[in-house]
């Protein structure tokens, strides 16, 4: 006879509510940043756990001003921090640049 799992549905939900995986963190950060700033998130260029493992730090690339041609559009990089549940805890713009320009080395 198979043993019955004593873990309830609410126990499983509670454990998943405490920490999101990287993909869920990225989705939550992009959505919240877009809602707060009114700009469209183009992508995420970095993702790392905060020191101490108490949340995440991301760099999100956003479209700030669409121009024609598209290579002249203005993009910006935002540093975003979220907690383990995916709630945005802070953001700031760290860079603004034209889409068609690369970083100088």
C-alpha cells in the first residue's frame, strides 16, 4: 500500500509563495516597472541574487522614446530590486542611450 502524502495544498502553496524562481522574478519586475514608469520593458540584461540572498537585483532595458528610424529610439537601463516574492522594492535609471549606439570600451 502506498504511503499517503501528509503535505496539504496550502503547505505547498505557502512554500512556493516564499521564493519565486528567476523567470517569475523577471516577469514580475518587468510588469511592475512598466506600470510605475509607463515605459515598455524591452528585456533584462542582468539578474542576480542580492547579497545575503534576500531578493534579486536586475537591470531592465526599456524603450523611453520611439523614433523613426528605430535605430534612433531612446532606450534606458534601470536597476531594479525585488524581494523574494517578486515585489518591486526600488528602481532607478542608470543609463540612457540610442538603440543604434554601442557602449564605448
